[in-house]
C-alpha cells in the first residue's frame, strides 16, 4: 500500500493504492508499494489506480510529471478527467485547443492606435 496524490489545475485526488499504471512518454509503467524512487515525464493517456478497497479508477491526463519516493506517488498534470474512454478525452482536448487558438487569433488581430 502507498499514497497517491494527483494534482491538476482544477482538482486534487488522494488515494491509498496497491498499484498505479502510468502513461510515460516512452510507454506505460506500473508502480507498486516497494518501487524504487523515480521522476518521469507523463504522456497523454490513462492513469489506472487500483485502490486498497479493491476499486479501479481510470483518469485521463494531458501529460505532466510523476515522482515516487518514500511510499508516496505524486502526479502533476494540466488536465485530469475521470473516464475510461481515452478517445473522448482526446476529442475534448482538441476542442479546447481549437477554442484557445481562435481566442489567440482574435487577440492578435486587435490593432492598437493604427
């Protein structure tokens, strides 16, 4: 058993876990309670948390970083959604990117004191 903390820009999740599976930039990695310390870059994908009460929770993340030391896994990501459907999550990220790009284009088109 180890503690897990997932932090995004709008929420924080805490768990007691037996196992966590992380989407690293070069493949998936499993973390167990006696894992050696590490720090890693995360990719867009699903984080699977197998809790001590037997539940399995899946969270789609938009990249980020993870570190593990002294029985504590820390995950920091810009976006976090509880879901089993990574395709729906990627579609949602694409829509948010398009909105941000459109807003940025409108901002750049403003001319001050022409």
